[in-house]
C-alpha cells in the first residue's frame, strides 16, 4: 500500500488537489459578492482576475497585456473573450466554460489606436450580453489595471453615459 503524499501532481491512486472543487468555490465566492452588490455585472481585464473567474490561463507572456477579458453577469456564468486560437482551446479543453469561450481581443493595453475601434467593439460585445440578461441599465464593476477603462469611456460615448462603470 502506498503512503499518501498529497503532492500537487495528479495521480490515479490518490485524491490530491480537487480542481473541480477549486473552480466551483472560487466562482461561487465571486458570484456571492456580486449578488450582495448593486452591480449588474463584473468586467475583468486583468489576467489574474480572468483566471480566477474562468479557470483559464494562456501563459505568462500575456500577464500584462490586457488582451483577454471576461464578464460575470449577475446570476449567470462568466463569459470569456480571448484570442481565436485560445478561445478554441478553451472550448475543447475547458468543459466548465461550455460555449462561453469566444474569440475577441481588447485594446492590448493601448497598442491599438483609438481609430481602430477596439474599445467600441468590446463595449458592443459587453452591451449585447448585458441587454440579453436585462442588466444593461445597471452599473457594472470593472478591473483594468487601476486606470480608466477605455471600454467604459467608449460605451459612454455611444450610449450617452448610460453605464456607470464603478472601478472596483
């Protein structure tokens, strides 16, 4: 009989790290805090926050690029937008996301000029999801490297300041 070692490597002869439980409980904590707030959704660009909500990771190279984003609507599951190949990978190998992994990139932390319309494109994607859930009129929280959120600014221009992006 083997002695239990409880290491971080998965093996077939012991129960070690329960990753399904880890994913469920992290998301449940975020949903609980969102439910206690007045916000209709939480929008995250920071890769650590995206990973916390979606349990996805595309490598440390993207750590400071703000290239992927996720929306956690009130009373719903997170929606992830990522590079096309990464979005497809998540669809194949992250069954907990289901069809909520979508191709789409944000502003890549300022590398795309405002004339390219990326902020407006991201704002439109978010607005569509919030309207489908009936929460487009509610404030939403966003995490974007402690800087003003260009997506929120783009949405304010489009919708006459209808969204009140609360920096959380």
